[in-house]
C-alpha cells in the first residue's frame, strides 16, 4: 500500500509550512520594528536586518528539528500509532526543553563565531515565553495532523472495504446463481423426490436456508463463528446429499469460540474450494476437517486433484485475504504440505454486542 508514504509526504509539507509561518510570526515584533526607527532604537538597540533574518532562519531550522524529534520518538506521522494524553504531555515538555537548548546553542554560536543575532535585552527576556509558545505549537500541530491523517486513513480503508465488499457480494451472487449449481441442486432434489420424499423435503429446507443466507440484504462485514457454522451446516447437508458417503466432514469446534468474528461465507468458500478442486469418488473419498485451534479456524483436506480441474477466476482466497486485512489487519495462512491443504482463518474478538442473523 502506498498510502502511508502519501501521509508522510503531507506531514513533511505541513511541517515546512508551519515552521516557516511560526518562525516569521514569533519574530514579528522585530520585523515590524525594522520599519520604525524609534522602536528600533528604544527596544532593539543596534538591531540590523541581517540579525532579524538570522533569528528567523535559526528558529525555522529549530522548528524543523523539533518536528523531526517528535516524529522519531512519538511517530506522529504514522496513522496507526496510538496517541495518548500522557504521550502529548511528554511531547510538550520534551519540545519545550529542546527549544530552550536550541536557543542557548544559537546564543553560544553568536558569541563564539560572531554570527549576526539580536542582542537587545527585551529580545532575550522574550525567549522563555517563545520557547513555551513553540512547544505548544509543535505539539498541537502534531496532534492535529495525526488526527487528520488518521481520519484520512480510516476513510481510505472504509472506501477500500466497501469496494471489496461489493466485489465479494457480486462474486457470491454470481456463484450462488450459477446455472450449473442450480442445475445440480435441482437434479439432486428431483432424484430425492422419486426415491425419498422425506429427504426431499429436508433438502428443500436446507437449500432455502442457504439461499436466504446468501441473498439476504445484510450490510454487515462480519458474523460470529456460531452464525457461520449454522450456515455451513446447511451447505454441508446439500453437498453430502449430492456426494453421499464420498464426502466426509470432521468438525471440532470449541464452543468458547462461538462469539468470535469472521467475514461472512468464509467457511463456505473454503468448503466449496475443496470440493471444486479435488476428486470425490468411491475410490477417492474426500474428507474435509473443520476445527478450532485457539483463536484460529482451521480447514484442511487431502490434496487429490481432479484430472480436469475447472478453470476459475482464482480470486476466492485472494478476496478473503483482502477482506481480513481491511477489516482487522490480519492475514490468513495457507499451506500445502505432506499432501494436505490447509487454510487458517484468524478469529477476531468482538468489541461490542453482535446482532444475529435470522435464517
């Protein structure tokens, strides 16, 4: 993602503008006195334009260093950093002390190397007050800019999430309304009506649950594991009726994880992916394992590829990975070792009460 670099570029531009403006304004009395000979003689005795210029230049450089110091220590230019009141207080006093040291350094350079500077007493008396003002401006500017950058980052992520959500909804709708899938479902239902009307009724009910879940108007970006498993059980029922004993499932879900969150239809996507890309027959039955391991949902199956694997867009797992990152900055784990294909989905701890889906 290139967004963080844009934020840093804006931060650099903002510090340059703020530093230049404050450097001029903080010495505004001296600048005004250059055009008033009486004030120049009485308040700032012996002051020359080059003295004022040097004071402004050194203040500008000092402000840039103070912004840089805060950036290195507190990382205000990073949108994901957490800014607390304590951090702001420490930043203020550190900036105040550093500004005072920079001022003393300039006075030392003035005396040692005869660098042009203002020697008037009133100017020196104003230094402590100016250090206090500079500390407040630097700390306040950092905090305001951090809030702006954080808001922009959230807006960018929300926009990306909405885009991914629309894309996912489109892919889900396309998959669920795929004529091939409907044909298989209706063909299975037709066979059950002839052979076992009771099973046909159960099959119809489970099919309606699947369609209701996938086609309902729901803007939520996450569901609980319990809700996802309830939907997955209906989908598993349909698949087992189709493949009968050639498709097996081992499910071990820790009930303590039922409140944890994951993107909707995540589990269905992994089951569908396993069925789509692996041979399922009397000679090679397919077993899909679904279990929890701590705060992770693990879905595994033996790798037994079909001779003719149907070509697909190849974006199912990619979309799921993107949704995880955009929602919670987490990554799914995919492995294919020792003939076993596994996908680990992180389960997210809910931050507030989660509404349930009605089936």
